[in-house]
């Protein structure tokens, strides 16, 4: 029995901040973003769009009624939690009308938790081969206005259905993980935006990659040339490119090197337009690679490097199966081009908007564009979500 990813869906905000606008407003050259970060635009969420609405929209894109009748676990990985007690997956389970006898949980470890969710899902399906597990990585990367991280914000959710006999890719059971107790990026409960030691975090990302890759090579006698492509966590694509160059042997065959480099470029196409989506960034890279590559084929191995500040890192691999292209889309970039462009003034309005609660803990919101679902209001401290009726 093989276990892996059967379907992948993605959702993001309906609003976009083009980095040309941000560069002009902040007195920067656009090359600082397009070349220095390898980013072109950022998805920005209004108050009516959150990790629940994006998660539900991403899953709705891929799930059939049969899937919903057979899913018996829903996992949401996030570091943008909306409640300290109630898991976001409980809301999503309800919005998607998944059968009631399912386990719903939320996982957290910075940007790494999506990988933990996949591992848990795999173990569950091993014991229950007829089960389907919905794993969703959903986040809003939000930094301060005019902060160093402002140009690497973003928002989005990647939904993955884990099953036996998957139709996209199988897990190869070669995971190697590493944990180190550091403060490179963190957000205490009392802060709405994170604290970041940017230079230190970059060094930790690259060192975690280097040392985890060395251990992976040692355990599995692996070489980079074993992989047709390698996907990375993408806080911003330029950092991942540095990572690829760090583990690429200097004497590597040119054909293999060119293949890895070309596939890396394909893996960052969506992230260039969306920005950092924390737990989903690695898997948005995987989706971008699969949907844009014309050369990948069944049997190809794809390496993945997952990293979450604090810090946990993991390297593992997938193998593509026959017919995987039939489970993917070819028009996703057109969806991204439909987002509504924000002026700097509109972007800052959305950034600062918060729920204005009445004495009984209620709030209503202006109407904004969202995906398939929206946060309609807060009533007595309870979040009220609705399904949008699109034309």
C-alpha cells in the first residue's frame, strides 16, 4: 500500500499589493524586492478573510461529496490562530459539511506545522487504509507597517488530501528532522505582529538546511542528483535560492544542475505573486512546480525542505505517480491576476482594521471581497462564518 497526496488545492486573498506601489511609497528601488527578495506582489487580507475562510476555500476547490463522506480527520496547521482554545479545523469541518465522526485538530510550530500534519495523516492512513485525511496549511503573514519584513507579507492556504493509493505523489518514508531552541522569529500572545532577528533567522534557515541535509545523506546515502526537483520553505524565494546553492555540489553534472535550477524557478512562480504564507509556503512551492513543469514525469523524486522558526526543520521526499497531471490545474495564474489591486492607502486601511467590539462582544464589518467563505460578524464573542453565493 502506498500513501501520499491525492489532491492539492489553494486559496488566497482577493486583494493584492503590487510591490511597485510599496517601493514607491517606502522610497525604495523596485529591484530591492524583485531581485533582492524575488517577489513581485503580496496577497493582503481584509478583516472578513482569515485562516478559516481561506482554508475552507482551498479545500472546497478539491473535495467531492464522496471525499467529505470519507474524511475522518481534519488538521489545520497555522501560526495565525484565531482562538487559544477552539481549533480552526472545527470551523472548517462545519463549513465543508464533512461527516460528523471525524477528528479535528490544530497544529503549531511556526512554518513547519504543515509537515507535522502530513506526518500525522500518513500514520493514521497506515492504520486505516480506507481513511482520508484533510491537511490544510493556512496563514496570514503580517508584519508592521514600514518594518523590515513588510515586503515579505502574504496570505493563503494549501489544502492536501492524504489517502492510500494517491493520485499525485507518494511519501517515501525517508524523513529526517532536527530541533534547536532558538529565537529567530517568534510572536508572544501579547503581540499582534512577530519579533524577528532577520540576519540570525537567515543564518539558522541555511544552517538547518545544511546540517539536516548532511544527516539525510548519511542515513539514506543520497545525492542531490537523485531528485528531479527540490522544494523549499519560502519566506521569500531568494532565501530558498541561497539554500539550493548551498547544498548543490560544485562538481555536479550540468544537466542535473540545470534541471534542478529550472524546476526551482517553476516552484516559486506562485509565491512571487502571493508572498509568504508561513505553513503553506513549502506546499505552495510544490503546487507551483507540479502545475507549471512540462518535464516532470511519473517516478520522479521531489525533495522537500521544511523549516519553522524556533526551530524545527525536516527533509523528506515524494515520488510522482502515473497520471498526476490530471489532478492539477493549468490556469491558476489567471486566478491570481483577477485579484483587486490596492493603493498604499487602501492597504494600510486593511492592515490596521480591527474588530470594534461592543460591550457584549459583537462586531459587524464592512463588505469586502473574499473567496468562497467569509467572516460575516462576531456575535457575543463568537465568530460567524458564511458561504458566499458567487455568480
